[in-house]
């Protein structure tokens, strides 16, 4: 097999410790504890686990937003761990984060054309007309009207905002996206269109996804492999179909038993709205 695009080796991250003066010392939480995983080019690896299991912390550490306490992170086989945060972030430009709050990274006072073009300017693209051309093409690529470059963040729906934020990130030419609950807070039918868009963009821009989610019905359909996280550790990893059919770890079985799911897998044309509507029905039942 080819070398993984990203490797995490025995990574540990401690959070929130304080040495007290008058108050007592607060011991840090081991939010990530000896985690290893490989991400192969072009795949979708789902990171699944209950709230507080350390998924976001792991994602932020891979991005370089959080310093690791032990372990290594390799991008194309080269270590990017142990660098100061600003250097680490630059070394990891190929990795971008898709926040669950799509509006968070958009300036409310700028039309989105200006916000998106700004990213290109920072990358050194000097020609304003060329920048706007790229922005319009990217808006079209994520299924938005290029004319919407003139609109402001509050003039978009939740689903459209996810598209805008994906366009902003894709202009940075990432190779790996860390998607942290990318469809949370969206209606079922909108979720399906966003997930289909993600499948489409992955192919079109040759992307690799680390997909953080606790929605097992989505994970089962979307991911190639899954890693199950529990109390800061990865307790099980494997091909999605194997893990869902024959969970080995007791925690994975618990997770699967707790979540009603439908059988059936991703098709070549992605998720249909009908399928997802029935997932919605199953979850409400
Ligand atoms: N800034 C912080 N200071 C101290 N502890 C923190 C901090 N951020 C997170 N934690 C703790 O680290 C652990 C992992 O948190 P994390 O946010 O990574 O979990 P998660 O799996 O992303 O959860 P969720 O599904 O709710 O988003 C939790 O026990 C959490 O309370
Ligand atoms: Mg989280």
C-alpha cells in the first residue's frame, strides 16, 4: 500500500491543567491518549465517538491549533509535530478545518466575494479581476450562483452557508479536510445535499477527509473506514462495512445498539434524499 498522506503516532494531548496558588491545583484532562491512525489519500475516515471522547481535540492537534504533549504527526511521511503553533500551522497548510458553525469564519460586514478573494490575496494572487474569476468559479463548483459573491453572510440559508465556507476553504487548495460534524444543525434533506456535495468535491478536488461525526447512519454510508474513539483512545478501527457488521469492541457494540440505523450503503451517486428521509424516520421512530 502507498504511504499514508497523514499519520498520527501515539499522540497524547493534555488539556486544562492549572497550577494553583491559593486555589488547589487542577489536574489536566488527557483529552487524547496514545492515538495512532493513518489517513490514506482519497479516503474518507470517520472518527466516531460520544461527546467528550476527544474527537475535536484530536482534529485541532492534527491542524496545529493545539500542541501535542507526546507523539508524532507525519504529513507525507515528514514530521510536523513539536513546532511552535504559528510554524506548525504553516507547515500544515494542506490540512484545513471545516467548522460546524459555517458562518464563524465569515466577516458579517464583507460580501462573501470579498471574503473569498481575500484568501487568494493572502496567497499572493495580485490580479483583482483574476481573483474574482476564481471566486466565481469556486462558488459555481459548490453549487451556488456566482452572482451570490455580492451577497452578505446573513443573506444565505444554513445549507448555503456550508457551501460558502467550503468554497472559502477550497480556494486555499487543501489536500485534507477535517470535517467536524459538518452537517449538524441542518434539516435532514439539507444534510443529504451537503453530504452529496462533499462526496462530489472529494472526487473533483482529489481530497481526503477525516470526518468527525456521531451520526452513525451518516458515517455508515459515507465513510470508507472508521475509527471509534472512547475516553481519548481509539478502541477500534477498520473498514466501515466490517466494523458495522462485526463490531469487536464492547464500546462499539454499545454505540451501535444505541443508534437506530438502516441497512444499505453509499451508492455511486451518493445519498438520495429519499434514503436520508427514511433515516430521519428511523431515527424519530
Ligand atoms: N479547553 C479545554 N480545557 C480543558 N478541558 C477541555 C478543553 N477542551 C476540551 N476539554 C476536555 O477534553 C475532552 C475531549 O473534548 P473534545 O471537545 O475533544 O471532545 P469531542 O469528542 O469533540 O466532543 P463533542 O462530540 O461534544 O464535540 C473532554 O473531556 C473535554 O471536557
Ligand atoms: Mg467536538
